[in-house]
C-alpha cells in the first residue's frame, strides 16, 4: 500500500487560547482568508476534511464556499464541536466542560445533533467525520456519533495527554487506523504524532516526567527537543518545521505505518488568529511549509493523498469482500498486497476510548 495522507482542518472561530473560555468569543474574521488554504490543497489535489464548528457554519461565506468546494469534489465536510459556543447553552463554561466528552451524555448528544443539523441546513451535506474540539472525546461520544450517522472519528491525537486539563489521554493510542472495541461502525483515524530523537523509544515513559509542572516551568521539553534527544511531534505545519514533519513521516513509514493524517487550524491563516501565526509572514511561511510537505509527500515520498471518506470506502470494500487476503494470504499482485496490508493495519488495532477516562478524579476539581 502506498503511503496515504489525509488532511483535516479544525475550522473554527478565533479566540484567545490562553484566556478562560467565553461564549461570546465567536469572531470568524479568518473565514474570508480560507480560500488561500484551499488553493494549497487544490494545487496538490487534496480534498481535505474541513471540520466546521458552530460559529463558522453561521458565517455565510463559509457555508457558501465550502458547499462549492464539496460540490466540486475539492473538499469534505466534517463536524468540530466547541461546546462553549455551540447550543444548547446550559452547562457552566469552564475548562473541564470545554472537552465535550466530559459533558452529560444527553447534552453532548444534543450539542452534536444541533451542529449536524446546522451543517446540513447551511452547507447541504451531512458531516460523516467528527473531529472533537480540543480532541475532547469521552466515554459517551462514540454512541452519539453512531446515532448521528458518523463514519469516522478523527479526534485522537497520540501521543498527547490532556489529563492535566481534564481531557483525554492519547499517550497509548494506536497511530494506525483502528476500529473501536464494540463500535464497528466507526473508523478511527488518528492525527499522526509521535516521538523523534535519540530516546524516542522511551518517549511514553519519559513524557510524564517532562510534563510534570516543575519540568514544564524549566522548559525541559524544549531543551530536549533542541538537543535532538526527545521531541514530541504532531504532523502539522503549526509549530513544526518541514524537516520535522518529513522526519516523523519517514520514521513512522520505517516502522510500517502507511496512513498519515495531517492537521491544522483554519485560524492560523489569519495573522493573530491562532497562537501559531502572529504576522502575515508567519501565515505565508505556514502555507509554504504545507505546500512543500504536500508536494514532497506526493513526489519524492511517492505517496498519495486521499479524502477521509474515500479512504473509509476503500477500507470498507477490503473488509467487506470475500478476498484471498481475508484468509490471511495475500495474493501475488501488487494491488492485493496493498489491500492486505491495509486490512492488517485496521485488523490488528483496536482502541477503547479513552483508555483512561477523565472524571471522578482530583483533576476534575481543577476547573
Ligand atoms: Zn477547535
């Protein structure tokens, strides 16, 4: 199977990432800028999944632009839930509740349902891919997703651990596509992320120490990263260089991974819209980095770029058909081998979500 790249965009309002969450922080000034990002995708035949949240769906330009891109086969629509700006507004606004997976099940379901209905009404397409805001999936999320017709959950971001903020822990999550235990309807497509550096094989063990409050204050992670000892990298042009993105991709490929997901935020296309781009030249550099990575992936790296739903279709076809590889034997053709490997990728991985649930613990009281 050739290396396959999927792209997801957290498409959302601008807000101060350091400030307390605020229901009134719903500016969508970045929306008119988004064709710049789509132009980069277009240049590489990339049908990215724009996972939109409530405030951006309300923006007429967003709904119109995205509807056109989807109609032309240049994009897919996903759903991105920021519960603090997504009705119904009944919960207390705080850090714990910023992870939708921490909400009471009926409230998470209701917010998601309203978002789905709003996307269908304004864009004319039902979202089938979910990307939780703040990666905040929880124990009840999967049931709601299945009920609402989702096929893909793209929320997981291994090896990051958000327990200190009351969020989920993805430090032990698979980096390959997976099916959730007991939820065969949903395909899990995690954002690609992992460790680089001399001690990368110890990342899972060392990272809790590096994440400890004292080590954080001392900037231990940045020091180790500069020394090429241990670095935690997400496949994203946000905060990571082209070289880091390529190194992560090559490393995972050498380890047998064939499916990669790149992720970024729509607000990074606006100077000051996200923490990643303060100026127009930062935006230009980010777009350039993305452009070069996509070009490299398709060119020198000999990969292909696929949309989330077409990738899910490919897998469903492989999993559903009675084929030689279903008995564990790959056939001798290249295509058969590719499909066998794809099936193995999914078959051997499964995940419970999240492995360790937030809630009923001291960190619940932090918010
Ligand atoms: Zn978000």
